[in-house]
């Protein structure tokens, strides 16, 4: 899986830990902030653009709260970025919403928890295993959200 990561200063060390994990697991990782962190709006925008263009399957972005990078990434068509603060929400953003970008806050998550969240995000399939809604409902809902995305 081709993935892209990036971080602003308050998420940089968390990004480094997640990147190390991803590489150890054999993921192909592009780090837009390999040398140094950049502003949250640059991180969210660059990753959002590249995901929107289909250059990467998944993105993981980091800032202090995760909110700034999340807002910026979601400005791009076809980008569904989930801001998550738990392992369960990281899995459910895939199951329910088919998110292709995960936003994490460096001020709220330690390395262990972040890696577990990333595992859930990367290893969870869309519309599978959610007892509260049928796969057909989730797929139909995503089609409706995609219509909204295309109309903007």
C-alpha cells in the first residue's frame, strides 16, 4: 500500500514513531516532512492534493490537535479525512465512512496508542463488521456523500 505522511511541529515526533512502524511492516511510505515539520495547512493541503489525485491510497497526518490538518485535507475532492482520538474511532472511520486519510493530534496521543490507531485504520475494510448498519446501507450512504463531494 502506498501511503503518505506529514506533520507540523506538534505532531512531528508522533509522525516519526508511526513512520518507523509503517516501514518496519513493509509499507511504502512517502514523508513530505522527512527533513523538518511544516505548517499544518501545508501538511493537510499537500496530502489532500496527492490523495485527491490518486497518487497514494492512504494518508496519515499530524498536528497538535489533528484538527488543522484534518480541515485542510478535507478541502480536496475525494478526500475523506477522519480526525480520531481512539483506536475504535480509527477503525470506524474506515468501516463507516471509508476514510482515506487519518488525522492524529500529537498533544493527545502517545506513540503506542497512535500506532494501534494506525493499525486499525490500515487494516479495517469499508462496510464490514459493523453491527449497527448493513453493508448495503453504508455503501449507499457513501455514494450519497460522494455525490455531495462532486457537487461542490
